[in-house]
C-alpha cells in the first residue's frame, strides 16, 4: 500500500547507519526515468545494478523519519560517486535488517535536498519533494538493507508468505 492516507516511517535503528554502508537493490517497479525535478523532458533509463552507499543523513517528512541521503560507493558502478535520496513508499515502520521497505530512489551528481512542502502542497501530503540543484536526476524504485543477503532473505520470506496466502484464498499483504 502506498503512503497516501497512512503512516510510513523508518525505525530509530536506522540512525546507526549514518556514516556506514547500506545495500540498495533497484528493481523495475513502475520503471526508471531521468530528467529534471519538474519531470519535463523525461527519458526512460535501464534499472541500475545493485550498489553500496554510505548513509549521510536521514530526514523527517510530515513529522516522521521518512528517508535519507547517501553517496554511492560501489567501484565500477555506473553511478559511483553520485548521491542517492530515498524515502519509503509503504505504510508501516521499517528498518534495514528485518522489515525491509520499498523505496523511491532519486540519484544525481549533486548532493540533494528537499523542496519545501509549499512547492507542491498536494504532493507533499504523501511524498517528500527531492531537489537536485543544477543537475538532472534518475529515479525509480528499490529496496535497502544492511546487506544483499538481508534483502534476499526478506524477498524469500515475502514470496513464501504470499504463496501461503494465495493458496488460502486470501489477498496477499505487502
């Protein structure tokens, strides 16, 4: 479930990652694109390969710790040295170990910030408003974990849960 009409936040435990590495796994989701912050002249791009990034900070949005900023530090990666801004896209409380979230990713050459909610009040009710000053950004969807193994374990457990629910005739939960 997307966050509109619900609460989404990151657990206090994620703050232990400031200055440390986390693993990002981009996935297709709704597709990936590149363009400016206004989303004009957008072009589709390939889903990037997974990467490690160093967490610089976390931010609050609408009174909840909702996302963070980090720098990609993956030798040979197409976006090595770029900045990542990420934020949750589901209702719930998430961490990087056991309760892995789905995130919106925004990647750009320059360190990002957030536009104030007054820039687009209707959108700001549910989503942080990323700002990449003086550069385009790449955006898409993915997961973040303490390691690739943590993300793998989460995905395996989620698929097993969905399979059990499907067999029981229940609607799968996120």
